């Protein structure tokens, strides 16, 4: 239940915190359709890098038969996630395939040909409330669960943090502030008990005290379903937040729900908070209660060019073309394909790309939805971007500095605090590519940092080599000198010995002389 | 091929739309000006805007850019419109033409075009005209509605057929003149100061500045559509009203009452439409408060102690020059940081 005092605070905040934008929701009709399982495609493409961190290391070989849920690639290093077979079938091999990437790069992936039987490994079922917290984190890690909201940070790494730091508050992110997307909405509506149970499992894993599920007020059905599922629970609270982009950003949601800001140079744990996506909570529920690794997810297929927009439950690795086909294909001209939401999603050029763990949406946008000017206009200093920036930056000044090549000055006024939400670009009446400038500059700075590190490393190596060679030369010279001295000593000794042999005579001669 | 990156959507707002809405908001006050001052006012408005558009096209041609595209953003038309509203309604055509050309060519394009100018182009032009042609720029007429036939109106605007019998004085000009003759306010205001007439514009003054209420209405319309915020207008009015209240309370015979300050001259036009010009006002919320207060206070100071009866244009230009400094000094606090830029610390 929402406390009255809280809503008064929230009302005040609505009045005085004016950041963000209100893009058209466009959530319907997809949001009105039930989650439909997508039939198995002819081939699954399973990229090894579907998460933040080191790519997984494949454990299978071409020709090998696998069952659903079988481990096919293991985590590598501290921040990584394993990969499991989404269905039973035969491994075709490991190949370089196009993956979801801003530059259309390709990456290694395991190819799996389903046998249609969808046979599963015998599951490992557990009661989370009998498990040790560390055990929960371990099981989440081995289930390959990553942030399902799109961040794809390995969830177990976050859970393990709870064992090191005191984190009393868990926030489940049900904001789903991106237009078009309704995969989280449908999940909350249809599987609210799974989400709520997932929240309680996470609470146990991190030793938390209470969970808040923050949902935007444009999803009343989801809020009602969650409230019903959490009705008897004292530690789970469902809180309505205003529909405003980017409310689903971690910083903004935490600040709205708790009134506290994550320090710019800190983490949510520093203020005793952890945020997980509602989809992640449901995946954790399934992993712990049913021993089910992460092999499928809900994807919204929408956009003006999709014939029947809907929400599909898809095996990880399914090529996007299969989703589009199942939704009746496209009508009219697709101006742009986007993976994810329109605000932060990725433009893609091929539908051979597979669904990965972080893909929440596939959009086929028509020209009018892009609403793009042929070219950006001049900045009229209207300060729309200043008012919209959820972080309090001055995008217009930052962009001007970057355009002049002064990256350092743009860092001084907050470039590194930018969360790349794109609200500034969205509101700009001249359609200046503001966030694009910032992402470019951040990439440039990262490259500079890498370069500097590389140069430092090279310099150190060169210095080390020089000092080594100097030392070696010195040692060589010393050894040579030593040898020479020895030789001379030996020569002198020999001469002395020789002298000594003839000495008595000589000596006597001398003495006699 | 460049990778296309997010966002893949845009808000409905465009520069042209913003300018159009501002012009829409100016329409009621403009029509009131036409009604009160008749055909010469209509002609003056037309000449100003046409000249502004012509100057814009000329500059576009000089810069080898598309004239129609540049005109389509509406900024030149709005500049001309604002200048027209700040001119004496029966001013001769060449005042309007010279002013509009100056506003667009020198006020805007000499600085690098839209978005680059430091000073409000309309106000720069108005000040240039006021300094260069003080007689024509202070020739006011009393509202005489439509009783001047169009042909005679042509004579006023294009032939300079304006006689002393037609002219009148603005309240600020009248008060200043009387004060210089040593006449107390209580006397000089009698018969001249009627808040009601000033609200609806039945008084002598610039073409579009006289109907304070219609201007406020237009301003609130823009604020409701989030085209402007009310920070600058509110601060502007406070900047005028606060010193006026204090001075009038201390010496009512020497200082105009606050309401007379707010409703005369171009305070409402200045507060809602001139000082809120995006290009030449600060971008930060705190900066906008400071800018508005500064404009208001300077207006009061110039009106009270300056040589000119009216001070809006000077006040706005002076504050314009401080905008880069204000913006730099009033950057908003960054999320997760203190005002000084240091990260917040974990509690």
C-alpha cells in the first residue's frame, strides 16, 4: 500500500522536478496482447558475448547433442555469464556471425539446430528460503542470469555485493519508460507472483529488508496485479511513479522512490540500494525455484510497419526474422529497424541478428515515427535540453565545446556524468544530435585513455629494457674486467712462479754480487 | 556509412513551430494595437515584417544558403514583428524599414546568424532608431480607433503627414516632462493615469505595448504550452515592482506607483516576449531569475533617473551582455554532486 505521506512528497516532486520528456507512449496495441510463445526456429544463434564482461568460453563441439538447459559455454573471469542450450538439438559449430552492435560488428556464436523435441535436463529445484544467501548468488550465476532490462550486467555479481555491503532496500525496476516496449508490462500483468517471489529471493540473497517495485502510472493493470500478488507481504511494496522518460534509469528511479541520490562517483550500494529489473527478478525466481537457466525472454515486436504488433516469448538465439514473420511481416516501408526502445535502442541493418538476453524489443519504424529533419538546424539556445536533462547538465554548452574539439572543457562541465539517455536530442527543436556528440566524445576519451595507458606501458617496457641492457652491459663489462684482472693475476702469478723457480740462482747471484 | 544512433524518435517541437506559437501569442495584442491606432499601425507592421524578410533573404543569399529555408524558420518574421510592436504606431515607413533591416542584418546575421547573436535584434534596432531619430521615435498618438481612412493613413506612414494636433504623449514621457518642470506626480498624473485604460490599451504608446492584459494572456498561453517558463517574466515584473513599491512608499510625489510602472511602456511586452528571447537570455533556471530581475531593476532605474522616459530596450540590451557570464556562474547542480562539483559522499 502507498503511504499518504509518501504521495504528498511525490506530488511535490512532480511539481518541482521537471526533468525528462514525455515521448508518445505508442505501447498499444502490443501491450494489449498476451505473451505468446514463439515456435522454435530452424536454427539458434548464441553469441558468446551477451553480457557485460568477458565473453563465455564454449564447452561444446560441432556435432554434439545437447539438452535444453545444458551448459554450452562457461563464464570466464570475475564478471561474465555462462550460456545454456535454449532447446535440445545438435551443435552445428562455432562461427562469426553478425551480433547486435552499434557498428554492425560480428562476433563468435554457437550455432544450434533444434531437434524439435525440446527435451530438458532434469531440473534442480530448491527452496530459496532454505538456501544460504551465497548459495542463491551462486545458483543465479550458474543460471547465466544478467540484467534483463538491457544493461546485461551479470546479476550474481550484484547479488554478491549484498554479502559485502549492507543493502536494506531493493528496488525492482518496472518503469519501462521506453516508448513501444511492453514486455515488462505484460510480464507484470501475467506473472506478477513470479516477479514478487523473485523480489523476495533477491532480498534473501542480499540480506535486504524491503523491496519496492516501481511502476509507471501508465500501467494500471500491472500495478493492480503486483499489488494483489504482494497483498500479504509486509516487505514488498508496489509504488506508482509518473510516466516520464527516463524514469526507468537507475539513478532517477532510486531518487524518486527514496529521495536519495547515488553519489556521482559512487554506486547504488553506497546509499544502501540495489536495483534489479522486473524481468531479472522473474528469471531469478525460475532459476531458483525450478532450476531453469536463462534461455528465453519476452520481446515486444512493434512499430508502425509491423502488421500485428505483439509480445512474444522467445528462445535466446532466435533470429529476428523469425519474430517478424510470426507477427505477420511488415506493411509499408521500414525506415529503420531498432533493437530495444526508440530512445536508447540500437539501429540494426540485418534481421539475421539473434535475440540475446538483453533484447526487450524489436521495432520496425516508418519515416513518420522517426520524425527526423533532413538535417539539424542551428542551436537557438532555447534551453529545452537544460530543462530536460535528468542529470542537470547543460547539453547545449557541452555539445558546443565538443564541436570545437575541446573535450577537456566538456568533461569539466559534466560530460562524464551524462547517462546517454538521449532526452536532450529528443526535445531539441533543431534536432541537434546532442547525445550523439556526447557518446562520440566519451568514446574518444576512452580511446585516449587506452592510448595513454598503452603508451605508458610501452614507455615502462622501453625503460625496463634500457635499464636491463645497461645493467647487462655493465655486468658484462665488469665480468670482462674481472676476467682480465684474473688473467693478469694469473699471468703475474705465473710470472712470479717462473721467477721463483729461477730465483734462488738469481738471488744468489744478486746476493753474491 | 555512418552508424545511425539513438534516439530514433523526436519531439514534435521545431524551431518554426516555436516561432509560430510566439507569433500566435502576439496576435491579440497586435490586433488591439491595430484597433487603437488604425491603418497607419497596420502599414507600419507590414513594412517592418516585409523588410525583415527581405533582409533575411538577402543575408541567406550572401551566405549562399537557401533563402526560403531560412525564412521558413520564422525567426526573421518574429524579429520584425517584435520590432513593429515596439515602434510608435504612426512612425514613418523608413523608420520601420531601417529598423527591420538593422535588426536582421546587424543584430542577427553580423553575429553569425540565428542563435549566435548576443543582443536581442529587435531591441538593438529600437535603440539604434531611438538614438538616431529621437523625434520620429517619440511621436505618440492617442488611440483614435478607425477614424482615419486608409488613404489618409497612407499619408501618415508614407508621406509623414502627421500634425501636432494628432500627437499625444505617453504617460512616461508626460511624467518625465512635467517632473523636469518641477510639477509633482500627484498633479501630473491627474487625468492621465487610469489603470483600466492601461490594461486594455486605450492610451498612447508603442504599437503593441499598450494592452497589458492581452500581452499577459499571450505570455500565459506560451507558458502553458511550455514554450517559455514564467521565470523571466515573473522576475522582470518583480524587478520593476519591488523598487517602485519602496520608492513610491517613501516619496509618493516623486516616484510613480508600481502599477503605473507595470502597465505602462513595454513592461508586459518586454517581460513576456522580449526578455524571454531564447537566444539572448540565460539557459539556466537560476540565471533566468537573475536576468529577469536585472532587466526589471534596470528598467526602473533608467525610467526614474535616466534621460529617456522608457528603459526596457536599454535594460534588456545591458542584461543581454551579461548572459554568458550569468550562464557560466549559474550552472545547475549535477545529479550526485554538490554545487561545487564534488561528488556526494555515502552517508
